[in-house]
């Protein structure tokens, strides 16, 4: 109890600290700093209608690389932490009954979910959404698949393959940007003029390609994580 | 004065000291016996003892160090004599100053130990436990005695601004009131008290313990060795008395004065010994650390301001 | 040039590709990972060498084809290149070391390791603050995963706590970053610096949150329980990488980000650094677990680096140099130690004794520990030196005190540990296996430390003057350590002779230095001769002995204060190793080391103060100290007094000298102690004789000397151990010397110097002889000896001459000193001190008599009836020294006159007048040779008379004594030896109360209790650690930003 | 401008509800309810993002923050409950 | 009324969620609850980030198709700040990764000691 009072006190002081920041906040009425530039020039420079995507994939593409890496790391760590070897995936059958409804629904839904996910990341430069969201949606599909049939033999080779290839491609495109354009992860690998027609699917240079790989990779990684959690359920 | 004359005077002086030492020892024992209501030894007894010892035919030895121990002892006694100016004649190069030009009070202080150390080593080799016990006691007591003595010596040296015994004696000439006894009473008092320990009579004679089993180095030696030891003892007694006489009681301008003064000094210690019972070593050490040490410190401190 | 972006591309490409390549097996993937790291290392090295050796200018790497602040950019500058090189190199070595552990966890773990390194690289290079956040997350998640390389609950707990803590930290970082963006409109570091974020209203809190998060990454005390668990809980190889690579990266990040915080933060960074350095090193002393202890040390070192960073405005151009020295030492040494801890596989410190089963590990471990503490020739030595010099110069004494105190604490536990390794019981311990891939990285960092040390020295003008030849000789002997004793001994002696020959012309004419060099080198050679008595290889003896002599000669030759300190520390290191060679000397070696280090730090501070206001580092700056000279001289003298074992600082000596090997005792007693004396002499010369304004200091020193003399001699009386007796006697003798020097008069110095030479001669004789006797009889206890004169007469004669000389009885040379002393005392007017000195001299008779009696005289023990005379190899140096003593006794003017002339440079008043062989002072006179002749003649006369009258003396048996009517049957019953001075003890026990020991015990206990109490903070509960972090943040907030 | 006032009103409601839910998430004894509450907080947050003209973030938060995270929470919870049994 | 706008309110919600998250993290003994606390903490931070990018009365930073057909367009006067949105995307994904890792830990810790009390995992201390 004494401890909790102490912690309450600590939280109060922290609140005081936050209040000091809060009191200096004013809701902005116009853009400032770099965002001013992004809003004014971003579309022209990058060719993406979605400025967030322009920033995520190009301007701050390096962050995104790190971000993808973090998911990758988490998946790798969980893999060796939960001591799941790929071979284990096949062993031990779960005899849990799954409802008929779920199975049927999943059979219908999963292809749609996958397609939707692909749509989301392919159109990341035009509409809200992108690689992460699309990847997450695909992973949701995978989750549904696992839930519907816990004994499904998810082709881990495919997952790994997708993950690896998309990851390597991401890096390679980044390097291509360095070779063909202005720097690592530059989207103008097809040249300044190769940005395509603004607002169409094949525009914004490498952004759709990169975001697709990001989407695939994120999807594969999250699926991987989910799959491992799922398999770990079978462990004694 | 050429070296041969010096040598002659020195040898003569040594003979006087040695014999006076024997006589004085006998006298003291006589006085002691009389005071205790006994007849006492004849005055010639020391000489008899000496000749008897030296003429003993069979002597033993425990080894080389045992053998040369008495040599150390006697050399210590003679050396002390050699480095001490005996009779003040108005010149540092006078007939009875011996080889005192080679050193000063500090030399006397440290050479004092030479004989003691040699004898301790010699007796040690004999392997008799009493020898070692006596020596440990002697050394402990010696240390306790030396502290007030050193302070007093320093005080005198400060007073006259010299370590030279000759100069100290010279400075005390010209009447009894010039004696350190009166000019530097703290130092004198410290010396008079500490001297009891230096001379090793009761109550500070546990080192030798004469009334029980005699312990100490002397038990180990017999024959010629004992003769040497007795000679050395006699010499040392006189020389210590002479040292105190030179430092505190104005020195001596003639052999007669020396004899009288040294007798009185020696008698003082014997007298105290008659009155007081014997101290254990720790008692005597602590005793010297009280009044004599205090006096010694006082004697020095008065010169610091 | 390969652009640094390929560091990222390589790591990620390889990492992502392994997902499909893992079917080629784990060895393949492991090899791929190592190849990737090698390539990354190559990239960093390429840049580093371009900066270091070419004239490369810093290069920005822009991503996405846009200029910052729009896009993220990386910077590859000189420091970035260096730091990434460090990270990648540590990663490479760590990767080799952990090859099997990573392999066992599969290709995933290998990938995680690779990516962690990549994350650290980007952290260093990026100039974008959000990017920094992302890659900090990358590396901390990777670390949280790699903790699991070590199996078991402990590492899992540690990993979880680590995630909790880093999550809190990154939360704050993120809030800070977003507010920083809000206020400045940019995420670029340079942009934020330009925008002067901390000056903007509200920006200060944003800066605060960013800074505190980055500081927390460095695990500041006390919010660092999670960091300690990380070091303790993870795989040893991985702890090494965390300590070397991750901490280095975090540190660099701090140095990068603090630019946006501005100078008002610097003070607080230093403060947090200082608290961390002192706090974690203090807690380290309670550690019994190796890894955790090393963790405390790592955190402490990072605190020190933080402290330095905060001072970068004040240190100016020196900052990189200092940081480099400390960082590289910590980097290599800590990695090496962690790696060794993984090989040895002992959790507790005591189990490290097993390391002796592979002796070269001791060399490695010693290298690392000495590098951490800052001993020469390692980089940290030069860095610490420069740091202290600069801090003192700018008046930051309090910081210096904190640094030195923290270093001291670090030395306490590191050397305790080292002691266990060197001396601990290892019979029952199981030997450990060495795998080649684990030992190679350790060797590489160890050798790297020496190379780096050399280069660090060359960087500065003053460091470049250091003479490394003696050290190279040490290295040679180390390489030849497998040879038998007589070969190495010959090489050592030849080396020292040759060196003396070459050094002599430099010193000619400088009597002061010549005397000490003579004692060090000639004494050293004589002591080494005794080494021929040893059989076998005597592994490790020669390098350390020569190390000590190298240090000693370094002190003498020193032209600059740095060289002096360098020599001083070498000597300390060498003598430490010499001392701990003794069978039971481990605790004493430790206390020796600690007092030495404490002293060295006092010295360092003193030299630092001396440097203030003077442009040079030349040795003579101590003659003219301008800034708080009282403190300077006080510190210098205090430092030197630790080596002379002045009372209060002496408790290490009896054990250290007493338990040392037979020929080591004279080295450390007769020779080594003089180094302290030499120092005191230099300091006193600095204080100057003319118009001496430091009378109080000298007065205090005088009393200290006199009391030391008294205590040393008194304690010597009550010893039962022969070598301890001599050791206490050395304390007393050094007290005389200090007392004499403190008088600051011609006679006082003459007396002091005559003791310097005398003590060297007779203490070497005594220690050599007693040491040789001990070798023969196999015990130190005097009451177990006795009567040995029969078996070893030559040894007896040597000891007899030694004790007569030591006691100061005429005619031998000790009397010289006594006579000079009394004259000096009278002249100076220090009567009471003089009396105490004199009393000490009288006390000396007692222990000396006891020494010779209980060993050589009295009853010969049954088990010693067949012992032989001491070894000829001991007798040669002993009698050479005795010849020296005799010459000194017969012709004191030969020595004292040149001494007098030398001292007259400093103290022209009150010189002795020499009339032939007679010395005449104001107070008296003394003629050494005449006294000798007189006494000799008398002695011979008496002896001849005795021989004439006792020609038939017959030898009797040992038991031929009467003993209360009994005849003793066993020698033990009649050997008066044990507790011989009982009477004196009963009278003087008051003076033998170990006040000093009690005092130091109290100090130690207080430190231990504080550490023990404080470390309860680290309850092991991850939640409590989070609370600590939050507390730390809030308290820092209240302090820095205020209410 | 009416739009704005409406948004503010919604935001206030969302705020109050999410803070209450977050307390529920922390203090409810049942772990499953706690997890769901946290997921709902996340979901409300994504509504808030929409209000603040951040559709990308809203999508991400909804799918990852409240969807997949909750899913993993339940995996773990399930696993723990099963090994209890 | 000046302070009652979307920016201020969501900022306040963000801060309050952070505080509640901290409260949970620091008071709850159950590891799962602590992770829930972190999740709330993260949500709070994300809201914070987005609200700092909010510009009063502006639209999402997407150039909608109608406008896009006419080519590149300076929208700086009409959109909210896109940068914090980009950042928060990253933050959400990172938060997910960390949460997944924490949960994996929670699972294994539970397996090791059959408890989720955080104060039971203090094998390493002092």
C-alpha cells in the first residue's frame, strides 16, 4: 500500500512534468518546418499522392527499413526463443474441434482478405494504407486460417521464402536507388521522368514496388510470429 | 702530547680505574653487609676472585661466539674508558683525557652497548635459558632507562651547545654552583634517578637476581671468562659513575676528586637498593616511564621556549 | 571507398537472405554472418584509415536522394569511423568467440547478432533523431533476444528486465523526440542544434526527455539494475560484446546528441557520470560474482566517460585523446575479461584460482586488470594522467577526487579478484578446456592493448619521450620464460649491467640520482645473484622483477612528471607481482596494491597541481608550485610515504615483506622502499631550503618520521616471524630517514642519506641471510629455529655484522647515522622528536638481539641437525654487501663527503668540517676510522690475552648446561624464544594497540557496509528497476529543469 | 466549424471512455477482460486518429495495435491457462 | 474555450493514457498486466504524436484523386502534418514487435516458474 502511494506520488510528479510540456502546446494552425516542404513539394518530388507514404517509403525510407528489421528480429528471436524448429510444425496434432461455421467462413473470407491486403499495399501511395496495413491484413488472414484449422500445415517454406526475397529485394532496390538515382532508397530509380503519371497505380517510381515488398515482408513476418505462437500452444 | 706518552697515561689510568672499581665494589658490599648486620667480605676479595678465576686450568667452550663474548664485554669496558676524558686539566689534550678526541657523548652512549651486546651473544650460544632470560630483561630495562637518560643528555648538550664531554666538564668549572646539578636541575634529577637503572642495583637488579639463582650471562661463564667479566664489570661501574660525574657533578680536576665523586655516585645507587625491594621488569620499565621520563621531558622542554 | 550505407545493406542483405540460405547448414550461415561482419569491419577500417592517415574530410551520406532535413542522412566522420570500427571489430571477435553458442541456437540467432551490430553502426552514424530511436530499438531488441543465448531462468529474467527497462526508456525518448519535432519542425540533429531547441519555450523538457533517455541507455547509477542483470545473466561472449560494442555506441550517441542540449547540460552529464562511476565501483567491492562485478566495472567506466564528456568544453582539444585512452582500454580489457570469464566458467571470484592451471591466462588477466585500473603502458594510463592534469589545471579538484576515489574502489575489487586467481586454493577445482576460437579473440585484445598503449603514448609530445626500452626487455624475458633459472638470471643480470653502463653517462655529476640509481641497479644485480640458488624455471619471476627495476630506473631518469609517474606505476606493478609470489602473501599483496594505488593517486593529484600555471611537464615544475602549494606538496609527500610505509600507511609492509620469497624481500625492502625516499627527497627539494615557507609541513613530517621509527621498532620486538621482524624494522628505519629529511638542514639530510645507504646495505644483508636461512629450515618462526650458528656460521657472521651496523654501535657504519642525527637534532631544536628517535634506536637492540639469538644461538633443534650452510649464491651478494659496510665503517668520509657536497647544493649552511677522517660539527666530533682502529686494537689485545690463557678450552655438548639441577633433554624446553620480551610487552602494550589497523578496518567496514546497504536497491525485481528509472528521471527533472 | 465541435465532443467522450477502460485493463482481476479492454482502448485511439485526419495511422492502429496484438495476448493467455490445467 | 480543441484534448488523452500506463506498469505484479500497461502506454504515446501533428481544421495529407488528376499541387495550406503520422506508423510497428517479444518472454517465464508474479524472478540481484 505504502508502495502504491509512493508510486502515485511518482505519477503525480510525472504528471507535473507532462503538464509543463502541455502548457507550452498550442494547436497548430499551419504547417511548419519540413512538413511545410513535404506538403508543398512532396507530391512533385516523389510522385505519390499519399504524403504519408511518400515520407514513410522515400524521405524516411531508412526508418522503414529499420522498422521492417525490427519485425524480422522479433520473429527470429521468438523462433529461437520458443525453441521451435521448422520440423516441429508437423508433429503433434491438435484435436480441438473447430466450429463448422468458422471453417466455412474462413474458406470464403481468406482469399478476399488476402486480396484486400494486396490491394492496400499496392495502392499505398494513392490511398490511405500501405505496406504495414496491407501486411497486417494479410497476417489477419493467416490468423484466421490458423484458427479455422489449427492443424493446417502452413507452408513455412513459402513464408520464409517470401520474407527473405522481399527483404533482400527491399535492400536491393535501396541500393539501386543509390546507383541509379540520388541515394539509398531513392524512389526515382526509373529516372526523374520515370515517376509515371501522378495519381495512377504505376506512379511514384519505386514506391509501389517497395511498399509491396514491405507489405509482403510484414505480412510474412507477422504470420511467422503468429504461427509460432500458435505452434507453441501445442508444446507441453 | 705524543702518542707514546698518551698511551702510557692511558694504561696507567686504566689500571687506576680497574683497581678502584674492584675496591669500590668490595666497599659497597661491605657497607651493605654492615647495614644488614653482617660482617661482609674482606676488601681484598675481588682481587682474590679475579686471580682465582684467571688461573683456573680447565675452561669449557660452547663455541666461537661463547668464546669471544667476554672479549666483547671487556673491550666494551676498556673502550668506554678510552673514549672518556677522566680528569680535567684545562686542556682537551691533557694527560688523562685518553682518546676522547675521537668522539663525544654520542659515541659513549652507543659504545656503551658494545660490551653488553657481545656478552649477550656469547652467553646466548651457551644455550642456557637463564642467559637469554637475563638478557631480555636487561635489554628491556636498558631501553626504559635510556629514554630519560637520553633526554637528560640532550638537555645538557643543549645547555652547553656541545656534545663534547670535555667541553661540558669545562663549562662546569668554577665552583659548585656551575654544576649541571644546579644549573640544569631537571636534567640532573632525571639522570640521578635513571642512573639507578643504569648501574643495575636493587631495585633494578632483576637482570641479575642475586638473591635467588643467579641468572644472566654471568652464570654461563667461569674461569678466565669470569675474570674478564669481573674486570669489565668493575671498569664499567667506575666509568658509568665517571660519566655521570662529568655530566652532572662538575667532572673531576684530580684523581682524588674522581674517586670521591664516583664513590658517592655509586653509593647513591647502592643506598637506594638497600631501601627498596626488587622490581619486576614491567614494574621497573613503567617506573622509568613515569618520574624520570617526565623530568627528562621537562629538562628538554625548558630549552624549547 | 565503399560507402557506409553498405554496412547496413550488407548486414540486412545477409540477414534477410539467410532465411532461404539456412538449408546449407548452420556452419554456412555462421560463416556468412562472420563474412558480413568482416566486410563491415573492412568498411569502417577503410574510412578510419582514410581519416587517420589520409586527409579525408567527413562525408555525409544522404538517403532517398534528398538533402536533410527532408531525408535521413548519415555522417561518416573521423570519430564515427573509429567508433564503428570498434563496434564491428568487437562484433567480429565476439562472433568468432560465440560461433558455437550462436550455432547452437540456430541461424536465427546468428542473424539477430548480425543485425544488432548493424543497429549499433547506424546509431553511431545517423544524424536523424527518429532514425536514432528506430535503430536503438533494433539493437536493444536484438540484445534482449541474444541474452537468451545463455539458457536458464536467470538469463530469461535478465532479458525480461532488460526489455522492461528499455521500453520505459524508449517511451521517454519518443515523447522527447516528438516534442522536439513539434518545437523545431525538424528531426535532423543539425537542424535541432541550429534551432537552439533548449532555448525555445517548452523545448527544455523535450531536450530533457531525449537526454535522460540516452543517458539511461548508459545505465547510470542507481537506475541500472537491469544493466547489471544483463551483464551477469547473458552469455560471457555476449556480455563482452555488450560492454565493448553496445556501450561504446551508446556513449557515442550521447556525445552526439548532447549538442542539442547545449552547455548547460554538460555539468549534469558530468555529475551523473561521477555518481555512476563512484557508485557502481563502490558497490563492486561487495561482489562475489565475476560477471556481475565486471558489469559494475563496465558501468563505472561508462560513468567515467560520461564525466569526461561533460567536461569537453573545459578539456577542449584533449577530450578525444582522453576519451580514446579510457574507452579503448575499457573496450579491450573488459571484452577480454568477459571472454576469459566465459572460458574459465567460474561464477564466484574464488573459483578463479583454477586459472593458474593454464598460467598464460594469468598474463592475459593481469594485462586486462592493469589496463582497466590505468597502469602503464596501457592507454588508460595516459588518458587518466591527461584528464587529471587538465581537470586540476582548470580548478576542478572535487571531480578529480571523485575520479580517483572511484578508480580506487575499482582497484579494490579487481585486485581482490586477481589475488584469488593468483593465490587461491585450486587443488579441488576442475580444469577448464580452451577452445581455439575462444582464445584467439582474447589474445588479440591483449596484444592490442599493448600496441594501443604504445601509440597512445606517442600521440602526445610528453608521452613520446618515454623510454620503452626497459619495458621491451621485460617483454623479452616474458617470451623467454620457459628457460631455466640460470639462463634467465644471467640474461637479467647482463641486461641490468648493460643498462647501468649505458645510463651512467646521463647521470654522471648528479650525485643525488646516482646514489639512488646505484642502490636500485647495483642492489638489484646483487639481489638477482641470489636467484641462482633457485632451481627449475621459476616461472614469471624475471619479467616482474625486471618490471620493477624498469620502473625504478624510470623514476630516476624521469625528465618529465609523466615519465616519473610512468616509472612509479611500473614499479608498483612489478613489485606487486614480486610480493604476491610469496606463499601466504595474497592479502598483503592486496593491501600493498591498494595503498600503492592510493598513494599513486595522491601523487597524480599533486603532480596535477604542480602543473597548474606552468606550461611544461618538466620535472622541475615541482620546485616552483604556484597553485595551492601546501596541498601539492602534502599530496606528493603523502603519495611517496605510502611507499616508505610511514606510520598510518604502513600496514601492508610487514606482511608483504615478511611473506615474500627469500630473494624478493631484500628487493622490496632494501631497494624498493628507497623509491619512496627518492620521491620525498624530490618533494622536499621542491619545497626548497631557502626561506622555507612550509615549516609546518616539514614539522609534521618530522613527527611522522619519529613516530614511524618508534612504532616500527617497537612492533618489531614483538614479532615471532623473523622476516616480519625485519619488515617492521624497515618501517622504523624508513622512519629515521623521513625524520632526517624532514629536518631540512644540511646535517639532517646527511643523516637521512647516510641511513639511505646504510639501510640498503644492512637490510639487504639481513634479509638475504634470513631469507636463505628460511629456505634451509623451512619456517619463518624464530622459536622454531635456534642454535644455527653451529650449522651455518657464515650466515651467523653476516647477521652479526648486520645487526651491529643496524643498531648503530660503533665502530660499524650505523653509528654514522646516529651521530649525524644527534647533531642535526640539536641544531634543528627538535628535541622531543630526537628523543623519540633515540628511544627507537634503543628498542632496536631488543629485536636485533632477539633475531640473532633465537635464530643462531640458544639450542639447536633436533630437526635442524643436518641443515647445510646457506647457499653460496646468497653468500656472494651478502658478503659483497658486507664489504661495502666495512668500507663505509672504515672510511666514512669517502661516502659522506660527496654526499655533503651534493646536499650543499640545497642546504649550504651547517656543513661538516672534515679533518682527514674526523668529522667536526658545531657540537662535537667523530672519527670513524680512528674509533675503528682503537676498538679493533683493544679487541685484539683482549682476545689474544684470552687465547693465551685458555689454550686448553674444551668444547662441550649442547646440553652441557645446568638448569635448576636438571639437564634438559629437548632443545625446545630451554630455548627462550617465544614471547621473549614479555616483560616489556606488559609495560608497553598500550603502544602496540593496532590503532592504524583498526582505523583502516573501520574505513573498509564503512565502505563495505555502505556498499552492502546500497546494493539492496537491486532487489532483482524488474518492476523495482523500472521504478528506479522513473525515479531517476523525475529527480533529475526536478534538479535540472526545476519546479 | 460545426464539424469541429462535433469532433471535439466525440474526442472528449472517447477520452473519458478510454481512460476508464484503461483503468479497467489495469485493475480488472480477469486477464482476458484486461486484454480486451486494452484492445478497445487501442480501437478508440484509432477513431481519434481518424478525427485528427490520420487515416493511415488509424488503419495501422486498428489492424496491428488492437487486432494482432490482442490476438497474441490471447495466444499467450490461452497457453498459460492450458499449462495450468 | 480557447483550449478546447481537438489538439489539446487528444494531447491530454495521450498524456493521461501514458500516466495510466505507467501506473499499471509500476503497480501491477502480474507480468501480463505489466505488458497491458505498456500497451496502454504505447497507445498514449501514439496519440500524443498524432495530436502534435494535428493542424486545426485541416484534412488528411492525401491528395485525393480529383485534385490529383490535375497534376502536382501545393497542399501545404490544407493538410495536417504528415511527418508525425509517418513516425507513428513506425512506432506502432515497433510497439507491436516489442509486445510480441515481451509476451514470448512472459510465456517462457511462466513455463519456468509457473507464476507470473514479477517479483519471483529475482534470481539475479545485488
